């Protein structure tokens, strides 16, 4: 498990980038940070990284749409898409677009190193994972993401989700309980 010698971090979360840069510097990785798509494309040409850690949501930009352009500018760089909103569909889409691997947040530095050194496992597991997120929790988190995307406007989020405003408010008020295995 090894990290690239030169890594570009593309994430709009300034605090996350600062912490990750500190950890990468301890491991001898030269890093550069970009907080939007334009800066990322510019850094791809100027910094010439061996690896790119790309966030899925970059404010108004989308990390998935950026994968192809980053790979075209530096084909030998390994691109790992990281997101706090992990889903199988997004992972498959990222790999199809040219990402080397896919990494759900939060992650530790060893998991990051593994994501850059090993391609994703394409084999289908024999049994479903025992630590799968319950469906009720996923639904609640999705409603929270849509609400955040709508700037906290419950009426707009309800329209996006195809729900009545009161129904959305009731569902958001119910915190998902821990389900028993």
C-alpha cells in the first residue's frame, strides 16, 4: 500500500483538506489543493500529480463530470473519487468515467493508500456485507441531502422529492433508529 508521490486534492471542504494535507506531508507526499473545477484543471497542468483525490460534490461543480477532463490532461494519474454520499450507482459511474477507484468518506490514511494502490474489487461478494446501512437510514440521509441542496427550504425539498411538505417535515423529525441485525 503506497500513496502517489504527488497528489492533487480536489475538495470544497477547507478543513478536511487541511487535515488531509498534514497527514500526507507526514508520509512524504507532495500535495496541492483545489477547491473547484477550474482550479483543479489548472493544477492538473501545472502541478502534474501522480494521483488525484476528487470529491463528488464541489459546491456548484460535480466531481463525476470532472473525471474525464482530469484524465485527459494527465492519463497516467490515478483518480480516486471520494464522497460522503456513497452509493453503488455512483461508484459504477465513476469507474466507467475513468476513475481508478471509489472511496466513501470518512476514511483513514491507510484506506486512502489502499485505494490508490489497488484497483476496485469487481468480484461480487458471496454474501451481502453485515455492516450495510439500513434502508430507513439511507432514506433519511437522502432527505437530509436534498434539504441541504435546497438551502434548508422544506417546500423546495418536498417538491424535489415528490412529497407533501408536511410529510417531509414529519419524516425529517423522526431520527432513524438503530435497527437490529
